[in-house]
C-alpha cells in the first residue's frame, strides 16, 4: 500500500507553477528562434525546437524534482525508490506489468487508429516521434532515445505518480486521483490516436506505485514501455518486412 507523503499544498502549487513557467519560457524561446530563421529552428518539428521543448518540460522537472525533494528533507535516491527494501519485488512486478499491459495497449492503439481512419481523422504523431523517423543525424537519434528511456520516464513518473497521485489522494479524493492523474498523463502527449491506450497505461503505472510504494517500479515500467516502442518505431521505419501486419503502421 502507498504510504503517506509529506507533500505540502504550497510546495506542490509552487512545483506546478514553476513547471508552467519553464514550459511557457521554452515556448517563447522557440517562437523567437523560429523568427530568426536559424537552422534547426525554422520548422516546429526541427530538432532545435524539440530540444528546447523537452528540456523546458521534462528537463526542468529533473531540477525541480531535486529542489522539491530536498525541501521535504528527502534525498534523490530515496525519493526515486532506490533505498526501498522491496526493490527487487518492485522491479519484478514492473516487468510483469509491462508483459501483461503491452499487448493490451498496442491493441487499443490499433483500434484507435482504425476508428480515426473510419471517421477520416488523420492521426498526428508526437513531435518527438516525427523527428526520430525523419532525423538523419545519429546525435539527434541518440538524444531522443535518451529522452524516451531516461529523461521522460523519471520526470513524468515523479510528477504524476510521485507527487500528484498521493497529493490528490491524501486530500480525500482517492478515486479522483486515479482518474485525474491518468487523464492528465494521456493529455500531455497531445496525440488523439494514443489517448485511450495511454490512459490505460497510466492506470497500470498508478497501480504499480500504489502496490509497491516504490516510484522506481512505474519509472522502470515506463522506461521499458518507451524503449520497446522505440525499437518498434525503428523496425517500422527501417525493417517493416520483419514485423507482423498488426504491428506495422506503415502498411
């Protein structure tokens, strides 16, 4: 069961306000750099713009996470779950959850894409996905791989599962916490084709955290999910002939 967290209303509000500030700051920087016409910033999905967007949101969260934890007298290793006594159990359960939930999420994504095609709603990929498939630079691909497997999972799990879920739950709204946190997680990815799959995935990550009381469990599950999707994306773009039709979105 999830233990009580010492998060204070004022510190949670300051954390969210700081995230919004850095997100807006990053957006303004992108707009200004686009107007200069510098290479890498001309189009919205250019690498420079994606770099600023990811660093101003997930990147900033890493810094804010350390400050937030220290304010509550918690070290980073402890806050992320490395010092929990149930570490091996948490990692094993995270692996089990991914094995079970991955086929479900992929099936839901396929259903979503089919329904969108039937109503003539063209799916829109996340900018990071589009950039990875179109990038010719190895350095850009390495960064996006690092972002998907390390930067984003830690930052997003800290905010959604580590802070918001226990905070809302401890306010006296346990059921609302499950729904609101999962909805927000799905919404921030700004991709209608994966909204329902990500909502279900978020519920699974929340269950992991609720069960293990170890943030490392959903972080590892999230990183594994992103890593598997990264491999599938590379196969879809470079080796589609080796994928079964139901996993090949290029067909």
